[in-house]
C-alpha cells in the first residue's frame, strides 16, 4: 500500500531507522522485524495515500478555477463538495502525521527495541514421591463440629 509514493515524513523515518524507505519495507517483511517499524510503515502508507488525495483535490480545484476556463462551467456545488473533500483529506493527513510523529518520538531507539522472540515453550513436569502425596486425613474434627445439639 503506497510504498512507491513519497510522503512528507520519509526523511524522518530514514533518520530514525537509518535506512531509505524502500529498505525499511524490506526489513519489515522479515520475520524478526521490529514491531515499531511495522507500525510506522503502516502509518506512513496511510499518510502517503492521504497526501495523494489532498494533491488530487487541490489540482481539481485549481483546474476548475483556471482563469482561462469558461465561467459558465463553474459550479458552486462542485466547489463546495471539493472543499468538504479537501477538509476531510487534510484532517486525515494531519492525524496520520501526528500519529507517526508521536510514534517516532516515543519509541525506543531501534538498537534498544526488543525483537519478537520465537522460541519453543519449555514445559516442565514434576512428580511427587508417593510419601509426599496427600492422603486421607487422620486428624479428628473437633467435637463441636461433629456433635449434635441436645434435643
């Protein structure tokens, strides 16, 4: 998803993780990838897609407002719709930028991140010697628990 499209935070990702974005996607595909890298690239992909949407709406509005265009083709409803679309895309873009920025600020440095552990579960079993096994109790209950009240 949006691997080939640039985003405004690619330089930040490269600075934090130390590799260009295409190499980061390759690293994230490995079975021992950092969880923070996978999350950062997911947010980056959403950001790149949203930034593309912003650019498309902007270009459409610019084309509609071209001074050489016939004003009879101008539609207030279409421009209102584009303005709403642009608002939504800008809000999403700002949200993804904020989320990705926060992740990059708060995650531990890549050299201190724990890699996923892939190990076999160790299972231990122990058997108690027969002398330690619980058996019938030989302790007598107190008389107050076993005697019946007088009738």
